[in-house]
C-alpha cells in the first residue's frame, strides 16, 4: 500500500527529519511505501482578517488539488477531527484497502489549518489531540502511527 503525507512547509529540524527517514525505512521493509510531499508554505500576512483566512488557505493549498486523486483515501488532520486509537485507525486503513484505493493520503495544512474543500473531500477527519503541536513534530508522530498501523495489520 502507498501511504502519502501531503503537507505545507518543510521539516527543517534535523532530529525530526532523521526520525521520519528511519520510520520511512521501517515502513518500506514491510513492502509498503511512504512518500512525504512537501509543498511551499506562504507567509501569513500581518493582520490577516478572519474573512480573508479561507482565501489565504485556498491559495496556500491550491497545489494539493493536483496531488489528490479520486482513487485516494484521504485523511485530513485537523483539530475538529476524530481522535482514534491505533486499532480504530487500522480499521479505516483496512476499509481503504478493501475499497482498493490507490493510496492513503494524509493531509496536513499550514499553521492556519486546511481549506474547507480538503475537509469536505476527506474520507476521514482525524485529530491526534485537541491541543496544538508543531507541524514538524506531528509529521514524525504521524509516521510513527502509520508504522504502528501497518504492524498491527500484519
């Protein structure tokens, strides 16, 4: 199975980058693939008005449209998503496999989140916590969770 993490911005911290690389190797050893697709982030304008937030999110995430296919099982990581156990997460991945999805694509937005079109397109909205964490850290945590799901399903 192909797992993709579609995200805004790059992982700059060497610790997180190294951990993600190691987890990716572990996932590849299982016969699965993990791809990290990093799109450029935009500088948030000073004093961004709330009525302009969705427009900013649309612009920041516009390149994601071309990266998400109809055959993808899309999981949007957002604060209003469901908090799942690893076992429940694995059930959703099994469902994606049963539906013969091309890939499981996790989407992580920038610091302001995701535009509505991605949340509506998502097969699942998932949250790790109601708390806010640095996006670089969450990518590493997500890679660990994907590895755990794969190991549970074997």
